[in-house]
């Protein structure tokens, strides 16, 4: 320890080095203490909505390309991110054109907002239409082609999670999911059945949880991500609750809908991507007559796995 440190409080000590390093490995060592190790202040995850990005993606004048919901500067992440572990964006593909998406992720979710087309991933091809949801293994590019009309896809992955650890996408055949296609008609039928048959008060809300053959045991869509299409019948609300996972959601349908997040009202706008911060007390409300739908991606698999989801109902 140097003389200059003798008068410093332990909480103010700079990172400490080995006193007499003899090897590069010893030279790389850093020492903190219980006074100065736990005061790193990360900016909170904001409760925000991305409305300009979908407007641009749906604008006929916008060329083919990817529009990310990237707040890495706000989150102080050195890689694109919508939340610390999730990246969402809109893929716009003009009629007769094509686009490759290839997030450096373990898997990729895509929801068809508008248009018809096909996506090739590896040796499989999906023909899609509005309302369909697709799941692709990371490490293999997705080649999207449109038909006679412009198309817009909502594309979500765990790219920030992979970047955080400095990992590579999985090798071909090693991804934690295969190619999966959830047809809009099947999602609607499952929602209709749930709304018609769930006992009043039996469920915390109406959600169709999307999983796959490969992740059936966990009910997740990827080991760390959960995917659910939530339904709110007209004039109903979800009870306020909290959990440790963050939610990155797409507003699919609904009029006069809003969320309450830590006491603040957030109105929905068409095709917006919204962030519900972790641990916040939140509820969703449908003040209109029509059924509201919102597609929710959460890093919930991570919290289930670590037994730390922290779900509880709460007072608003
Ligand atoms: Fe929630």
C-alpha cells in the first residue's frame, strides 16, 4: 500500500493493484473492498414507449432496412439494447425486396405487423402473413422476402445478453431452439378459448404463452426469454403486480388502452414498443370496447432459472 492511500477512507480508495507483480496475470489483478465495490450506479431502465420507430417503419417512403429501438446510451451499455438483455426493432421490407436479419443472439423472435412474405433460415422456409409469430435459432441468418406489398416485422432477440458476456451466437445445430411458426389463427383460437373458459378470478390475466417442442418443459421460448400474447377484453384491467423481469412489449391492438407504471399513466399507441421496468408496480387497462392485444417478451427465463422472479400482486 502506498503512502498516499494512508489518509483515504476505504470507500474512497481507487482500484488496488498487486504490490509487486511478477507476472502479467498478477499484474491484471484488481482489489476492491466492501466500502468501494458496491457503489457502482447504473442508470435505471426507463418506462418508455417507442412510437416514432414504428411510424417510420410503416411509412411507405422508408426504404428497406432495420429500425432499432436502441437506448444503449441511456442504459450505458456498449452494445445496442432496448433493455439490458433484450433488443427490439422493426424490419421494413418493401414489396418485391428482401432483407437479412442476423442478430448475434441465441434466438430471434419475429411478429408480422404488415404484409406477406417468406423467411428462409438454414434449410427451412416459413410463409408468413399478418399476425404470425416466428422463432429462429441464433447463428443462422434470416432471409426475408416480401410479396406484392410492403412488410413490417417486429424483431426481438437476446443480442445484448450474448454481447454482455462477449459470447458468440451458437454454432449451426447448437441453438436452444429450432425454427418455429405460430400461425395467427392458432394464437387467436387459443386466446378465444382462454377468455371463454377461464373462471373469473382464476387467472392473473389472459395470456397465451408461446413455447416450443424444444423448450416445452420450461414453457419458455428461449432459455432466458418468455413470450406471451396478452389479451384484455374491452373495459377490463390487469391487476397491479411486479416482477424482477423487464418486459419489452408490442402494442398489437386496442383503443383507449394504457398502462399504469409506478403510478404514472402511459397511453398506448399503435404498434409501439414499450418498456416495463423491472420491479416496477404495473397494470394494463383497456378503456375501449374492443379486445386489446399486446405481445410481451420478458427476460423471465433467467429469473425462473435463478429462482428469483419475485412476482407478487401489489397495490397501485
Ligand atoms: Fe407484468
